[in-house]
C-alpha cells in the first residue's frame, strides 16, 4: 500500500521496519482528539479562505462520519498507515475522495500530535482531579466517624504518643489536597494550543491560530512555534505530579498492609478488596493495597523515561518524542484506577476501634504525659525526662506500665505527683488535651474537619 508521504521514496518499505516505527498500536487512543483537532483546523482553513467553504464543509462532514464510526467502534486502523494521524487521513480519503487531501494544508503531524496530546491530557487530568476530590471526601467522612478513636501514633514505627485515628486520616487529606492543588494548577500549562505551529516554523498560509485554539476550547496558544511542537513539559509535569500522588497512596497502602496483619488487626478490608491463597485456606491478603504500592514503581519509571527522552533532545520535533505516549497513557490509567480502588478500600474498611485503643494501653506511649505533668508542676523538662526514662526502664524490668505504678511509689520518686496522674496517663486524656494548633486534640480535629468540609463540598 502506498504511503501518504511516499512521493520522495523509491525503495520498498519492509513490514518489520515499518512496525518498529509505527505508533498506531498505542496512539489509536488519540483518535477522538485527532478528529477534533482536524475539525477545528479545517474550520479555520475555511474561515480564512485557504480552502473553499464547500471543501471545508465536505471535509468536516467526512470527519463527522468518522467520529460517528469511531464512537460505534467501527473504525479500523492499520499499521501500514503508521500512526493515528495518517490512519484518520486515509480513512477520510476513503470516505470523501481526493478533497481529503486538502485537510493537511498548513499543518504538520508535529503540531497535530502535540495538539492531540494536549487535548487528551486536559481531559484525563480533569478526570483524575475528580477521583482525587472523591477520595478527599471519603477521608473526611471517615475522619468524622473516628474523632475519638484512639490509636498509637508512631515514630520509627515504635509507639510514640497516642493520637486520634481521624488525625491520621486527615494527615493524608493534607497530602492529597496538595496533590489536588498541583494538578489543578498544572491545567493551565496543558491548556495551550500548538495547532498551527506546523512542522516547526509556522506557515506561509494566512492561518488564524487563535480561531482553531478557541474551537478546541484551549485558553492560550504557544507563542513560539518551535516550542509548541517540541514541548513535552506539560506531560512531564503530569508524570511528576502523579509520581508524588502515588507516593502518598503507597505510604497509606503500606500502613493498611501493616494494619490488616495479624500483629496489628487495626483494620479489616471487605472481601472485595482482598484475595485468598491457593494453598493456605486462612489467608486474606490485602492485594489491592499491595498492587497500588507496587504500581507506584511504574509511575516513577514513566516519569524517568520521559525525562530521559527529552534530555539532550535538539529542537524541534524528533521521532524520539513518539515515546511520550505509552508512559502517559499508562500513568493516566494507573493513577485513576489506583485512586478509585483506594477510595473504595478506605470507604468500606472496618476499623477495629477497641483493638486500636487497646494498643495504647499496654505500652509506654504515655511517658511524655508523665514528663509533661512533672514539667507543669515546676520540674525542669530535662530533669522530668530523665526521671521518666529511669522509671520506664524500671517498669520494663518488672513487666508493668506507668499506669500500674502505685501512688506511693510515684511520690517516693517525686513528691509533686498526686492522684490525678492516673487521669493524665490515660490515652484518651493524652489525646483530648493536645489542642495546640494542628495537634491531635479533639477540638483541633473537629476544626480540621470543618475546614476540610468547606473545601471538599463539590
Ligand atoms: N506518530 C508520531 C508521534 O507520535 C507523530 C508525529 C510524526 N511526525 C513526524 N515528523 N514523523 O510523535
């Protein structure tokens, strides 16, 4: 079959080489955007009198037929036509005959592919933002149910101080809010039209780039045609935002995996998000959480892949840029599905509140309370720290906890200690009282939830 760019060639092409150069296997995903870009382009050509109104109308009608066939799943692409752009053009030819050849006036596949990518990513990021917004709502709703659920707060994965479970959930709300902000902010750098930059240098035809940009719903145009065809920063930015977002999901997944283990038993996932073992009948594995943690790797890889493609790439278009697609598609799919699965997991998980609270009873996470108690009674904090440290050691040797020490023994160590020490040592009190701004105290948590609810109403 003849190639659309075949004029300059004499030798025969070879299928296996063509296959290596082709992108239709993956850029078929851009068919909808490619047709939309062509419609805007041809409307502009007609409006500017570059082709006749009749020709423009014929081409547009043909493109509409293709759009209808695409929606009905009736378009068939061939590797012979290399990529989505040439495939669509060929199909248009079959639909309307030689007038189809006028579509590519004042345009190149270089601005065409860039236009498709901008259109695709703008829509995809909007969908990801919606999923992320939903996850934030799920977190806030869950937090509301667990303001007074006490759990051990950890540093170094060792019991540190008791906290409210809602506090933990809202920490992730904070991370996801920053992700949401970054993605939303990035849209303005995706929402730029390269159409009309042509191959690299613009065109001698009297085109109206603003018109086609507007037709496509873009808010701006590239000011420099070389930049317009060779820029992939907007994809890198998306991949980078995605990498960080996946980091946050992965950290939380790691915690879910720990919390669902026999050792913790803080949380139970509903059956739909877990799987069994083919040999061990008792197993209920948190596969979905593990997979999200695992998939974080490929998202990092996609970011590094494209950064490496661009590093050292001279202006303007180079075929290397065809490598921008698979990683982007893969990231869009991975991030979107990970977010949706994760939100479902959090929404439906059963929180074993009593187990969480119990975990703060048989431990020394109230040691700071004792030190603070002494400090509030005038003992210098460093001295209080030393006293409590020695006491913890003595308790450990005896196999008891701070709340088990008799008042007489406390008073022998420090006479300022009174009966109210036992209330101060209770984990519930320890949490309730931490009302410094952003702290785990219930009043603070309620304020955080109120603030979050104002932001998540959508
Ligand atoms: N399939 C190509 C890509 O994805 C389209 C642009 C081709 N341009 C060219 N001059 N070969 O990058």
